C-alpha cells in the first residue's frame, strides 16, 4: 500500500492541507488589505486546526453557527466567539455555561424587542452578561431588522436598558449573494450589504448608542467586495474549503476546492453505463445547489484521487443512502476506474457535505499522504 | 416547565415511542402472516432500542447499511447481521474484526466474479470466513446481476470454490419502488421483485448450489406485496419511522410518521410572511423527495409540537444551514406560534433527516414526556 488512498476507510472527508492553508492566507491578506478583522465562520470546517489557520493569533476571534461549536472552540482556547444565529431565550443557560466554563466571551445576536427582553431576563437568571449585536437585514430577508426601521432604535434602547446585556454593534449576512449568477452581481450585493450595515450603525450612533462592531460578510461578498469602508469585521466561512457552487459563481477556481470525499468503486454497470461508489446521499448530502451553474453538476464532480483532475465529465448523477451512481454523457471509462479503485468527489456545497463527518483527514493530496486527523464538532451538543 | 417541549435543546430528533412500537408490530404481523422472516434494516433508526422493537428475539436478525452499524449492533448483542451494500475487498479487515470481536456472523453481498475473488483472498488473509449472498438486480439497476445472466452461475461457482466464503443465497432491493406513484404501482414492483429473486434462487439450485436465503424487500414492497411466495426474508427499514414520502406514496398514514424534528421559533417576519426556526438544512437534510407528491412539501410539514396535527398549510419552504423558513400560501398564523414557541417538523425522508443526529429523544408526544434518549450510530466508524 503506497499511499493513503489505499488505506483510508471510505467514504472519508479529505482536506488538502496546502489548499486550505492557501485559502486562509488569501482571505487574511484580503481582509488585511481592507483593514478589517477577519472573524472566520467555523460552520464549514468545524475543526480547531482550520480555526488556527484562519485566525491570526492561532486562537483568534471566530464566528459559530451552533452552541456546540461555541463550546468546542472555547474548550480549545478560542475565547472571542460570535454566535451568528439570532438568539433564543431558552438557549441562554447553555450559552452562559460556555462563558463560565471556559472564561470565554460569547457575542449574541438579537433582532426584536420581545426576544431581547426574554434573553435579558434569562441572562439575569443565570447571572450571566452577554455582549450583543443587533442583526440587520440588508436584503437577505431571513432575520434582522431593516436598517431604516424604527425598531432598530427601539432595540438599541431595550438592549442598552438591560443590565445583563451589552450593546456592541450590528451584524448582517447578505445571503442573497447566493442567488447571484456572477462576480459582478455579487459585488453589487456586497455594496448593498456594506451600505445597509453602515447606515444601521450610523443611525444607532446618532441615537446615542455605542456601535463599535460593524460585522458583515459571506464568502462571496468577502471575495468580491470593492469597498468595505465603515465595516469593522467580515465573517466568511465557506472560503476555507470552497466548493462547486462557489466555483460556479466565479468566487474560486476549481483548484481552490480543498475538501472532497474519498470513495471506493464498488460496482460497474456497463449495461447501464454507470459506476457505483460507496458515497451516497449521507456522505455527499443532497445539496444540488451547484446545478444552477453546471447542468452536469449532479451531486458532485469526480476527480482523480491523486491529481485532483476531473475525470472526463464524470459526476455523481444520483444517490441512494449509501450508494452514489457515477454517470457520463458519453461512455464511462470503466477501464480507467476498476472496481476497488478510489476516486474523490468535489462537493456542491462543502458546508453540507462536511456535516456528515465526525472527522476529516488532512492530506497532502498530490502525494497521497495523510498528515493528520482533524476532529469535527457536529450536531448541536458538545461534548 | 410542564413538559419536554420546553426542556429539550433544539433542534432535536424526537421519536414517538407508541408510533414506532405500532409500526414495528404491524410489520412483524405482516411478515408473520406471509410466513417470512423480518430482518429489519437499521439504516433508518440506527438505534439499539428500535432494533429490539423490530426483531422478535429482542436481538434478532438485522440488516445494516454500514460497517459502523454492524459493529454497533454486534456490540449490543445483535449477532446475525447482513451488510446490504455490495462488499469491497478493502473493507474485509474491518468486517473480520466485527466478527472476531463480538463472535458475530456477518453476511456479505457480492455481485461480480472479480470482487468475489478479491474478497475471498482478503478473507483468507484475515483467516476469516463469511456467509455471502449474491445480489440480484430485479429492476433497480443499481448493483446486482440480472436473474437470467450467465454471470449468476459463474458467481455461484466462484463463491462456492472459495474456502473463506460460504454461499447462502440471493438478495435483492427493488429500489424502483421509490419511483412509483401509488400503492398499485408498488404492488406490481413487489411482484417483479419476487419473481426476479425467486428465479435467481431457482437457477442457482438447478445448477447445484445451496440457496437457503431468498432475501428481498424495501418498505414500500414489504407493505404492498400481495405474495411473498418463495421469499424467505424481507428487509424493510424506513417503516419504523415512515415519512412524508411514504405517506405520499400511500404506504403509511400521516399519523404513522413516528420521527420528527423539534424546533424553536427564533423569528417572525410579517413583512415577508414567514417564521424562522432553528432547524435548517443540516437538521432536516436537503431531501425534497416528498415534493413529487405534495406541491407544498418543501423541506417538511409543520405540526403542533404536542398534538402532531399539521398547522394550516405550513411547511419549511427554504433552508439555510441553521435556519428554516416556515411559509404558507395564505397568511402565516403568527399569533398561534409566537417567537420562542416550539413546533415539530415531519421529515420528507426520515433516513436522511435522522442521519444528522447522534441521539434521538424517545417521547410520548401527546403527553409531551421524554421517556428515554436513544443513541444513534452515525457515520462510518464505530466506536
């Protein structure tokens, strides 16, 4: 057995160390050039090692999508954590526990007066105090208040009046960037995002509130924004691995995709012109987002396990729970990919694909060498 | 806090104990009436407790979709296990380890001569011996050999000639049942499945091979088959929980769906007529299969957390990673579902949805009482 490709159990999530390192360096340089803090979102990688690569101090400021991530990263020394999902009062006990146990600082998100009062009351019961940001809707229409809304000032008052909450600033996520079709469109959304969040910050300041944090960003807007003036921090997450969707959007090259699924060929069906691999709907996720850009996107593209080069037009055309069907518009090159051999599959959406794995293998993909096993924090509970 | 709905962390996978118990009893009765063994597929529940409910002896014969499931169930006393994904030679060391460690019997699936030889050689290197079944393609065209193919007899010869393999019979999965639109269509597929697998068994017997096991079945075909003559065992899995897809297909009632996702309402957007819950693409999966039957299927239907009754036409219309958008064709009843309240979401495809959770809460849903926490075996490694 010459290299890792013969040894790893499949399906496996593999991460190319050189790729993720380069992606992190590029984003750090980009944010430094704009003069803003990179507060990377750990929702994609969910590993300490990527957190270390993506922050300057090694254990710098981060963003998380679950309180399990908050606890996991705090346990590993990341003590400045923004939980970027609007807070619910019944999650306060758990958030307070993370702060107490690790002496960490969690920053929470609020977007309405009623919840803010309930969160403040819950924090008081826990004798905990939380930094908070007001979530602003800059066009995604998910959560958050309109930058022009009266409620923004109401929220400023409610939070400032609460003993157990401290208002630090505003936060937005221009998720509508994921509806774009090109970098040029994303650049426009990035400017909408910037104008909206800066306007909200200015309104709060004019009303007499502190607004030190002006937080924005997704991977597309962080990559494509021309100006970040007035913004203090950006929170991209997907950039550590990228994926076929980001490639389709023009946000990364195919070579920048640093995460893939290693799979074993378990069947040939010449009669039906497909290969079967042991990576199915759970191993790849059922996310088909990249099909907006690639009519042959399927559930991911098939690349050579070592070189990372796409093999013909092969993609995972269909999935069952533990089976992936690799198809082609012409004839599948069965001879090149015998039963028992291995391929890698580039994911449509790396956040969703990675979610199925409790660890990833950090590899030098070109050399076929495993350099480490990185634990991932999945689900909604840690430990 | 009166009941579990106020106490469980969300998102959470909840399983109604009465529902899963009834689903298991009904399937056991159905298979007993046909005179065939129920070898339930653990791919859906992946919990010991459901394995105990679904088998007669408490730790009876089961089917698994991963070697992690095999190891987990063997550790808990289930010693007669069929691994129903066609075997790869490089998984033999792991399979042998499960047999040795727990004194279990794994039955493996083979569908081509080349792999059979490689698997036999790997088994010899491990000084292990495996029971095997030949996989038959009865119309799904995934893996397996055609019941009429010459290769079937070749495979019989190859396996019988291998010292470390024992030929026990044949196995099929009529996955095309999932392409059907009604019970009547499923009943036809069930008969195709039966005829195909019985034909394969007869051909092997006529050629002088033992064929004691004639294994078939999916949930749709197990529910809808009129005759199972010649079949010795059935392997449905989804029936323990069912889901919106099976309901759309006519295979279960809406009341039979025993697994759902408990979520907290974290936002109201009256301007955009949606609610936001803390169950998104990871918590629900991105499986939209039930949309074939229900134009308003979305990513799952919203039901009252206690009664289980659907709330108006509410469904999860869109998902982000940790956000679900609950929408309606009319006006969302915001007053009925305030921020901070909880709902349950019926999954499109319970196997995929459950895969995101490392445990499920076994509840008396109507009473709102938690009766236990059932550990799930996820991923591809155990322990």
